[in-house]
């Protein structure tokens, strides 16, 4: 039924949107896995799965955008709003460095937050430059396109100048958050105040032109159709053809708990994406996005077991050790506690691969993390959310 598409994949031909539609409709998800896995092994022939030593730091939860799928934000003026003091951010990085060691740019901080009207470009420039000078081992993989667009707007600067100044202050690379589904009709339904499709794409285009690396994401399983998902993948593939700066693609499904969208039966049908939908989506993405090297497992939303299975559906990377996660857990899903380093390595080995540490640019890092150092650092430093009470 899909032999002609399988032939195209075997000979390295590019798939069309119509091919992707047929793959999505193909009833045998295991066959999609075989095709996607063959492409993964062609690109990365070694039986290895990489992982990254990293930590999420959600520096502020204050956000005026109020996306209907988001359980993380607090509106400006909320008593539960916070902005972490710099010392608190540094304490979190101390923990990460104690865990990950001192190889240059080997420890990733994924620092993201809401669109906080009080934080302008100078706040970020000062914070990034301080982190850069204090922590040579840290890769600053920070901000979403959405945050960057807002920083430019608040600071009355063009996007390219804003990104250049952030880069010069120490921002190394940009995560793909905020993409959701790149279709404006969908964006209007799930978060109408959010940036438009072309604005999100432009941030990544500009960053690639400036020599920066970014990642691409997709959040599915809410109000979109399969055609919207394929349109999203087409946008990502087109931008990658232009600049080649996406290092990886990561997809996860909508987490409905404590969100306005999840509570609204007029917009959401209440059916959370299944494991098969996830595996199908991962496989089709690997097959369609023929110009992106790496695909990450989504254990934060899918849990360790589906993440492990996805290693045979085109995924070659287990993502970050993620010492801390606040956004998805706010929406009722949390697998971070069960995913320590030992368990991540066990899951990878048990699936038939050797775990290998990498940095944000997917270069191998020889030094392994030291969990004992993390425990000691945690005793010394004030951890995580004591600053939750700090008003923004
Ligand atoms: S998803 Fe981002 S932009 Fe939207 S409300 Fe949450 S923090 Fe704000």
C-alpha cells in the first residue's frame, strides 16, 4: 500500500505532503517505524543514542499572553508570579556544573519564561553576559522565538539587532519552543495573542543567518488536523533548506490539565493523543524532515516507555537529563523524578543502544556526569523554587 513511498525513502528521494498524508493514514504503525528507523540508521549508523546534560530554568512565570494551552503562566500582578533573582539562577547553574563537569559548553541551560512586561533587552544582556563569564562550561540555549519577538517589541528594536545583541551577550543557541502548530488559524484558537507563523519562522531564519543553531518543535494533539501537522513540517523543512540551522526536531502532545483549552469542550474533544499517535507522528516527521539530523525522544510528556520505543521510530537522542522541569508538570504530567541519569542510561541500553553524552551542537562529550557531586551541591546551594515567592 505504501511500497512506492518506501521505494522513494530507500533511494533518498524527498517525500511530498501527499506522501506524508498517506503515511499518516497507513494502518500499520510498525511499518512506519521500520522506514523511519532505516532512515535514522542511514544517517547515524552507530547503535548509539545520545543525551545531553542540561537543566531547565524558568526564570519568570509572568506572562500577559495567556495561551489557552498553558498552565505555567501567571498574569502580571498575580501573587503567584515570580522572577528569579540572578543569585537563584546562579545557584541552579552551580548544581548543574557540579553534575556535568567543566568541559567547555558541555552543560546546557534551557532558560525560558513568560512574556514579562518588566524585562527588557538590558535585563537579558546583563544576565547572559554574567553567566558567560562565570560558567565557561555552560551552553546558553535560551528563550523562545515568542520571547525574543517580545523583547524586540519592548525594546523598540528590529528582530535581527535584538538577536545579534543577545548573541553577543552570551546567548549560544535558541530552543524551538513556541512553535505549537505553525498555522495562524490554529494559533488563533489556542493562543490568539501569540506571534504569527511567519514571525516564529523569521526568528529562526535570522538566527541561522547569524550563524546560530536552533531547534524545531511541534506541539500536536489539540485542535489541529493532520493537514495542519503536515503544513507545520513543511514550514520547518523549507526554513531548513534556506539556512540549515536546525539541529534537531522534537514533538510532543498537548498536556490538557489545568489549561483553559483542556477545560473547553467546544474547542478540545478531550482525547489526549495516544502512544500510537505519538509514534506515528515521530516516524512521519523523521521521514518528511529529510534535512534535519537529530530527533529527540519526548520522555517528559510520553514517559520513559514510549520514549524508549520511539528509539525504533526514527529517534536518535534522548534529550536532556533535565534536572528541573516546571512547564509540562504544571499541566499535570511529570516524569522527571523517574528519569535520573542511571535510568536514562538503562532505558537506552535496554533498547539495544549505547548511551553517549553530547553537547547542544551534538558533539560528543567524553566526560560523564557525576551524580554524587550533584547531591553535594544540592546540600550546599539553595535549590529551585524558594524564589517562587519573589514578586516580579
Ligand atoms: S505558552 Fe508561553 S507565551 Fe503562552 S502563556 Fe505560556 S508562558 Fe506565556
